[in-house]
């Protein structure tokens, strides 16, 4: 169970920390220093790499979370905060699924076609959904500690 807890925490740190880095550091630096023809391909490539890591993190979070829940007696035995974590975590995974398999491929196609306004519009959708997931991720941390 200790290994599951460690892997769960590391996967959550990767996902939440990566979203915070991308939103508060990478994106503003790219906007400040690069024009759209350079910025959008950079961000598309960076997001593609990050999304591969998040896919692994999501699988680890789901597997370790369920392992921890069932190792401690199932959903009936865990604290309410764990229910909140699981439910909100599933919502985050669904949002990520839309980002990675809906908005991002469209952004990538626009970047490859050098359609900068359309690529920027898709990136803005991704940015807004990442903010939602970042807030949800922080709320999960608070909920599991407080509830």
C-alpha cells in the first residue's frame, strides 16, 4: 500500500505541477518572446509531450487510487474526502480526455497547416480547460485533507 500511495502522489504532482508550469511559466514566456509562427508549434510540441506523461499519470492515479480504496475496505469504508477525490478525479480525467483527443489534435492540425488564428483559438480552449483542471486538482488536495 505504501508503494501505491507514493505512486499516486507522484502522478498527481506530475499532472498538477505540469499544468501549473505550462499555464504560469511556459505560456507567458512563449507569448513574451515568440511570434505565433514560432510560439504555436513550440506549445503544440510541448503539450504533446506533456499529454503523453499525463496519460501515464492518469492510468497510475486510477490504478493506485482503486487499489488504495479496495485495500482499505472499499468505497463504504473510506472517508468522504476520498469519495470527493475519486469523483472529481474522474471529472478531471474526462476533461483531459477531451483536451488530448479533441481540442489538441485539432490545434495540431491547424499548426501543421500554419493556420495561426485557428491554432490560437484551439490553444485558448485548451488553456481554459487546463485552468479548470488545475483548480479541480487543487480542490482535490484540499478536500482529501479537510473532509
